[in-house]
C-alpha cells in the first residue's frame, strides 16, 4: 500500500541460524529492529530466516540487497565452525573474506586485557569481506560489518541491540509513520466491504484490521496509518463514519411485511 507520494526508505531483515528454524532459539532481534525502523520512518518490507547454509545465505542476500534500501542480518559471525555468515556475504559480493587487520587488533587487545589466548577460533570473529566497514560492538568487541547496503550483525540479542544503536544514526530515514487506533464493535464480516472502499478512497494510508473475540462476540481494532496528519485524519474520519452508519443500520428495526 502506498503511504506517501515521495519515495520511501525500505528495509529487509535476514535472520541466520539453524537454531532459529529448529525452535531451539526464540528470535528476539526481528521485533526489536522492526520497532526501531518504524520509529525512524524506514519501512520494513520483508523478513527471512535461513539456515547456516552458504547457498541459502548468498541467495537471500543477493535477492534482498537489490530490492530494498537496507538489508540487516543477524547471526552467524561467531567463532565456531558453523558461523559462516562472513564467508557467505563475501561470496554474495564476489569479495575475498579476510582477517580484517583492524578487527584483529581490537580483538587481540581485548583478549590480552582479559589474559586469555587469542585462539584461531577467536580470530574467526575478525573475518569479513575485504573493504568492509565496521559496526562497533561495545559489548564484546568483535565488530559487525557493512558492505554496500548490507549490515551484518551478531545474533546474541544484547550485542545485536548495541550494534543497531550504533548503526541507526548512519541511516537515511523517511517521514515518521503516524497511526490511530479505532475500536470497532463489529466483526470483519460486517465491515469488510465498506472498509475496502475506504482504503481504495485513501490510497496514501494503510488500514489494518485486527479481529478480537471476547468469548461471546467478535469485534475489530482498526489501525489507520499515514505519514501526514491531514491524510490520517481524513481516513480515520471515514472509518468512524462507517462504524456510525453501521450502528444506525443495526438499531433501525426492519419494517414488517405489512408495512
């Protein structure tokens, strides 16, 4: 649905990890980033979850990066053998995957301060496509990285959230989304046709319909979204008028056959 006449800033999220698909790990990153993107005026258009498989990651990255302004990934940049995101992103862009010198220095100094060995496995966290820019990691030092419009971040929620905080100020943002909730005492079957007509008449809005059931009857919460207040007001007034008309129709008794 078109929300504005001006070009929108769009995004996709690619969550990577066998543990997400098996249900062993419950994702906490998608909702967090979705909330922040909405507040920033960036339209999240697509979310994918893929396994720790190079072919799947490469295919998804290449599909999404050409379609949206930004692509954000989470997961798969740790020290273990199945953390293959860095290699896969490098392959998607046709770049060598290297031990980034700056990342190696950051990690070496961190492990030295902690009096821990900077093992080969830990050095894997410094690997990224050649020429990638860093995403700061104030939690555990190992940086994420950026290649063109793809932002590659950790899967651990605390680290992911810190990386998102570092990234958001760098992004181009759009007009903030405005929204209004309108309670409707009728079910979707009662309002569907009229609501579709309102949506068609207000093409720069998005009208969401969310049914509820209290154990006795259905009702609906209607959410009107737009980027301009006048546009929002006009569509909301049309929705409220629809509800009022339906209420009136339901309170007027049907005429008797003899009338």
